[in-house]
C-alpha cells in the first residue's frame, strides 16, 4: 500500500488543517495523540504492561527453538539467545511505538525461528543463518516501499494464507512435543512414537503435560495471561519436584530448574553482530533462494493481517483497513527481520498479543513504548529466565500451535479445489519438518486443480510463476543429475 492510500490523517495529525491541540496537554499526549484517540496516559501504560505480560513467554520459547546445532555442530549460548531475544524485541517495539505511534509490539517470530533452526542451521553456520534473516528483512522493507507487498498479498488465495498459518502452527506444535520428550523418533515401522519405546517416563514429561493442560484450562476460562500463568505454575512445580526428588540434571534436557547465584546479571551481547553474508557454496544458490523465500513467507503473511486486526480492534482502522501509520508499521515490521538478525535473535514480527493491551484501552504508540521498555529491562534478568525448564516452555509451543489452527474456520472444506491444497500445506510442513515443502505442495496442488477444472486463468500469473519455482525446487536433485551437476 502506498502512504497516500493507507494513512488518512486525523485532526491532530493533519498539519495542513491549521488546528492546534488544546493547551495544557503534556508532551506525551501531544506526541502520541493520546487524547485525540480517546485514551489516557494511565490507560496506555496499563495496556503496555498487559501486552508485555501476554507475550514475554517469547524470552523462553525463542531460545528453546534456536537451541540446536548448526552445520559445524556449534550451539548458540542460552544467555546470549535470551539477551538477543530481549534486545531485538525492545528495539523493534520501541521503534513501533515512537515512529509508528500504534499499540503494536514485536518480538521474535516463532515461524521464522523454526525455519532458521530446522531448515537453515543444519546446512549453514549460525552467522550465515542470521545473514539470511537480515536479507529477508531487507526484502520485506523493499516490498513495502515499492507497494509490492500488497500486490503479492492479493495474488495469493486467502485459503492458502490460512493454510500457511495453520501449517506453521502444526509445525511449531510438533517441535514442542519433541522438545518435551512427549514424541520421540521411533522405528522404521513407526517413525515417530509416544515417548521412549511407546511410553512416557520421567517427571519432566509429566510436568509438560500438566503445564499444557493448565494453560488450555485457563484459556477455556478466558483468563488473561493464561500462557504466562501456566509457565509460572509449571516452573514452580518443576523447581519443587527437582529439589524434593533430587533428580539427575540430565533428565531436564538442559539446565535444571534452579537458580544459581543472583537473579540479576550483565547482558550477554556475544551474539550481537555475528552476521555473515555469503559462504553458501555447499548449499547452492537455488536452496539459498528458497530459504530466503521461505523466511519472507514466514514473516510476511501474518504481519499485515495482525496489524490491521489489532488496529481495527483499537478503532484506528476504517472499513477498508486504512489506519494512521500503517505504512510505517509495515516497514518497521519488515525491518524487524534485519534487526533480529543483527542482534542474533531471529526475525521480529508483530504479535497478536498486542490485542490484549488494546483490550485494556491502549490506542497509541505510548503503549508499545512501555512494552519495549519492559523488554529492555529483561536484559538484566537472564538467570531468572533460565530457571524455566524446556519441558515447561515446550507446553507453550503446543498452545501457540493450537491457537494458529483457529484459521481452519475460514476454510471452505466442501470445496475440494481449496480443501486439498490446504490439507497438503498443513500436513506436509510438520511431516517433512519443512515450511518450504508445505507451501510448495499447497501452491502446486492449487494451480493444478484449477487447471483440471478448466479455470487455469483463475490463479493468476504470480501463482503460476510461483508454481514453476516450486516445481524446480522439488525436482532440483534429478535436474542436477540430468545436467551432470552432481
């Protein structure tokens, strides 16, 4: 969208109207247009705190997802990951508050982190993976500036957009189940199995199950901050069980749930600036291109819908989805990819949890600024964050996956031309551990079915071009053999 089409001026923002704010208002009120949007400073502060409490679980989940090995067997340090996650969230959310002036908070996108962990790091170094993160962020910014982001959004069928979100949800849920030890690699006859040898064993898995059920029960009761409460309760149970049972630290698949020393520490900025561009010879140009494309997809679709959705809830958007500062918000969301890569904490995106702050009355960027300041404060509480065992944090991953599956209600399952591509997208992502494979299968199935129905023009030129790209992606190995590349 161009700025002229998406940013209708309000009375306080219209510099040419000649209107002046009433005297006696504070600088904060004038700068963030708090009174103009029918809010107050206390309400904005309360909304910012509520948003932070609803999404601070990302400080636990993002390091959990990015805790794997890269191609060289290197593992990112947990203190460094927590610092990078908090730093990137603080910077991008503060930018959104000060310059976007809307009540939207950003943090590491779990879908982006999932791609980095499962599809990028196994074939590259972590600095190279973060370099791809910077590249995808720059691409999204370019798409916003040129107006192509809206064109691409309109070209992809709405059903596939919902399918991508659902597929990422199942993928994230599977990661959580595996991290918790609830699902293990099985035999040839059963590639995945319940626990070890078909049985759940050990206190950590039980605590995972308790935490998961607790969060679901709290959500069913519409309790605000259900995920955070569930994580807190699960951690307390884990601490008690670990202390009373004197468990072997190895059963926790990481640090045991205990605090060693002070709860406050100096931030670990060891991952900051660890970015590398190039050196992808072993991966291949085609694979690198598809990975970057997947990262763009992972950080692309939810952002616009989330921004418009939260903006509408805050009564900032009109019936056509136009709202003050939309183009700035989209640009900052795109820049979050690059900022997260430079910080070493994955690409940042707008969180739907921002709606919790709006529910408390937040209407302006002051709310986002408060949220950003809380994330900045978390830089100094890394030891406290590390008490949470991976099994407890994994429960939140499964919950997030369940929440993303809610998009299924928007799919017309009676239309096979829609249902089949959606089904393939959703199931292939977790079964192949690849978001790219899921998106590719859905795109190819959609255009193929439309062609079979004699509606080959309906997908449009962009979808057919995308189909050609994915066909090459899936057939790359035999093509290379045929051409004698390998």
